[in-house]
C-alpha cells in the first residue's frame, strides 16, 4: 500500500535541546497510525512540523506524494487536525461553531450537511446547546467534527483523550474506529495511553527522547505466542543471578522496578516455576502479562536494563 505520509531524517533543535532527532517513518493510506511515546518524547513537536506550525531544523516531509513546504496550502487543505484541546467558542452552540469554522475554511455546506457531521461524532442531539454546557469529551468530539468539516483525507489527533473520564476515552476510541472503518479515513493519533492505542491502531511508531525506537504493524511488534512473565521475589538480585546462569538467560528481558521480566511461550510457565523452586528462589508472585504497555516499557527509557540489578 502506498504511503501518504513519508518522513525522512526529521530533526528539530531548540537551542541546546534536540526535541526530535533523525526521525523517519511512513503512514499508509487507511492506517490508524499510533504515535507512541512518553510525555516529552517529541510527539507533539513532530505533529507540529507535519502541520507546518513549526519549521524542522533538518529532514523532509512528503504528504500525498508532495513535498510539504513546496505544496503547503494544497496539502493542508486535505488534512484535519485537533492539537491537544480544541479551540471552540464556548458561548456559541455546537452547530454555530461548526458553521463558523466551515466558513473560515471556505467550505460551503448546508444545514443538513452540518447536522450530519455532528451526528458522526454523536452530537446531533446537542447541536443547539452552547458549548459551555459540554463535558471535555464532548468538546473533543466537537473539535473532531470541526476537523472533518472539509472532508479531509488525513486526520491528525494529538493526545485526544487527555483529561477525559473513562466514558470520554471510550467515546473517542469508538469515534477513531468509526473514522477508519466506516468513513475510510487515515488517522494519526498520538498518545501516551498505551491501552487505548492498542485497541485502535493498525500500525504504530514508538519514539523515545526524540528518536525512533521501533515501527511496524501492531500485530507484529510483539509475538502473540510469547508472554511476558513478571517475577517478583524476596531477593531479585539473587534471582537474576541464578537465572542468568541457567537455561533461562536468553529469555530475560528488561525489568520494571521491583520485578524481573521473562519472555517465553505460555506453555513453558510451569517449567519456569519448577526451575525457580529448584534454584531456591523464593517467589512472591509470577504473573503473566502480554500488553503494549509491557512491550513499551521494554523498549523505552521508562525501564532499566536487567544489568541494574548487579551494578
């Protein structure tokens, strides 16, 4: 499938701080592309460069097969974006906000069309209510409706679930799936809420300290046949030492605080338990895990290497 976004060697320097460093990735048409990283990893800086809100220090960006700087207006006319919290007029109704932004975008739409847009984001029943009466989740959905008013090919959402309650998060998740599956839009969504990205993304990119860690299909980033086992003991340093001298050495992963992480086939868990007993390791818990959160903590600086137990 042809990429509609191609980023090559993208770098952004702010005085002595390198926010993004030599970043390259591609987004294919039809993707829900999860852009993952801890706070401060460079996600928002990258998105602002994609939207020409800031200039890159180095690197190139192509969108829809065209160089962004040379074809800025043409490209941006086919992109809809919500950056953090949407800027809407709280004393106007949802319908009036949408109508105003359509006019600002030089989009001529009928009342019926605007109501259809509000219906797509689940706000048709609140069309005449002022935005000041809306929850934060409803404001986010209105922001997405505004981003959709000119029927863009590409939608970019920067931390769309920030500050939302569980119901608001679920609403945004379902809306992203609706945009992709039903409206056939390509969506880039940045977040540090890993469980949410795991439920919607078809492909994803993980960055850390402005650098790409890994990119690929969501299903391929970790093997479903493999399980991360979180081992907690009375003496993790001793446990790690024994495991490094055993046949489990190649299964050891990075660790999370007080736990040793071991990657193995689920069917091997009983054998691991027997071996731990034979090695006289006093086990507090042995908990299988398999989620994007565990994978993320393995490959970013949010976790330390197992060697820290022995240093």
